C-alpha cells in the first residue's frame, strides 16, 4: 500500500490489516488450528471485519477460521474490500487456496506502510549480518550464500553455484530454521523443482476442515488457471513456476533447514534475477559494487553516461514495488535500475502501474529486465533535462521512462 492505506478507504485499510494478521499467524501456526482466546491482533482484526460487514449489510465472519476463509475467497478488488486497482491487483487474495499459506501479495501488502513488518524483518536480519561480518566482501559472500540456498539438507554442501564454506555457514546458520509442520505432507517436504522454495501438492479429494481453524490443504486437480497458467492442485512459494516441473521430495525433513520466510521471499526469490543482471553487467564491462543496506542495492559504473544504482526484485504488485524503491535513500542519489524477471515486466499493466506509482515522486527509476539492462543503462540521461544518450536508441513508445 501507500504509506497511509487508510487514506484509500475502510476496505483498503482492512485488507492491509488482514494481510499483517495472516502473515503473523502463518509464521506462528501455519493457518491451521486456533483455539480461544485468539491472539490479540487477530481478535482486533476479526472485530473490525465484523463491523465492516455490518455497516454494509453483509454477513460477518463468526470466528477466526471464517475470517481466514474470507482471506482465501475474497479478492482485493471485490465488493468486500474494493482496494483500488492502482494499489493491488484486483484478483489478488491473501491466502493461497491450495498451499493455505500467505500469498506473495499478502506478504507484500504486509510489508507496506509504516506498520509493515515482513520485508522489514528481512532488512533487519541482513543489517545485523552485515554488522557481524565487518566487511563488505564478507557480507557479500554471506548474502550470496543465503540467496542461493533457501533450503539446506545433508547433501546440499555439495550443491549450489559456489563451494560450501564452513566459515560462511557459521555466520548464517542462525538465519535458518526447522521445517514448519504446515509445509509437510505425510512427513515429506516438497521443494519446487524450478525455484527451490517450499511447495505443496493438493490431495485428490478436497476436504473441508474449518472446525480445525482453516481449510484442509486439499483441492481437485484440474486444468491450469487461464489467468495464471498454474494448476489448482499445486502451489510453490514463488507462485510463478511451470506447473509440470516435478517437485523435489525431501523424505527426511528433520535433517533439513529452511531459510526464514522473509529472506526466502525477499532475498532468495529475486536471487536468480540479480545473478543474471550482474552477469549482464560483467559481459558489458561495467562495474558494480554492493551497498550493504536494505535488501541489497548495487552502485553501477561504466554502463552508461553516469553512475546509477541497481536493485533486483521479483514482486507481484508493481505499485508496492515502486513504493519500496522510492523509500530507499539511494533512490535520491541517482537513477535506479529496477531489474525484474522478463515475464513479470511484460505482464499486462505492470510497467504502467510501476511508472504511475512514481509519477509524483522525485525518484528516477527504470523498470527493466536482465536481458535489457545494459541497453537501458546506456539510455539514462546525464541530467533530468538532458536528452537521452545519443549512442543508444530511445525506448519504444509505451514502455517505461525514467522519472525526473
């Protein structure tokens, strides 16, 4: 959301509050089972949801399990919440119907505004790690380790892009935790064969279990959803991976550790995009230096007519991404190249929503992809009023532009 979601109406404020509650409950209990008394924050959200419904002549939820069903069934742009499409995708819900975990939209909304907490946890953990490392080089090695290894098993010392480092592992071990029960099915952990993040496959027969505090993670398998391309019987934490890539099954999850969820979603998930972006800069002979602040931003030199900054992101909601970019201190020091996966950038309306969200800010940001990164860096203007660099073509009409 924006820094003050209440300014967009009661439904938008309630959607943001529910996102924070869902994220917090999932971290504690996996959205499976609750008993009275409910956590104070959840009870407050339930009370507000009841009043919200009564004011609009709608049947209110009677319990926390029913409230969570709401979060699974009612989209942001529906009549219950009416969140403006300029803020959140109208069809986005807060709980995935198969995984019964917070959606990525939920985690991004829960990170927005002054009460944001999920991404903020990742930033705090990385800041503590940077301070403990004592040097940028040591921190960069640790950060790269985390981005490349969202799950650590007995055999994973021999996997990954880089050799295993005991020194690095000793510095980052505290950022890993045991596999939550909610991510296990028949005592087995499934990891997506594409992104490596936790995954779940629904059982063949759906079964409701609202009495236990939430629906059972079961659904009928079927054809892919035409809007997402994914089968309703599969879920992985990235929400974007091809539906037919087999899961990697870990049958001894007691010997496996998972990177904390905030770091999986906001560091490991965009990791491949960052890796591809830096490789593109290396091929072009450009320099890049990690700035050990926030989730990670790079100072880029030699890629165009001026020094600029680069950050890699993989976000569902472009307006919320724009808000996070605008909030970074480096965004006021020079243009920012925001690198996102190609399919995400080319999604209908994504670029336009990102651009619109920055229109009234002093930030100059360019949404690009790893494949187009170098060309976009070369077209950055030396000053806000200067023409584009003459040795590179202007961006095609209708694409993003940097902001004066």
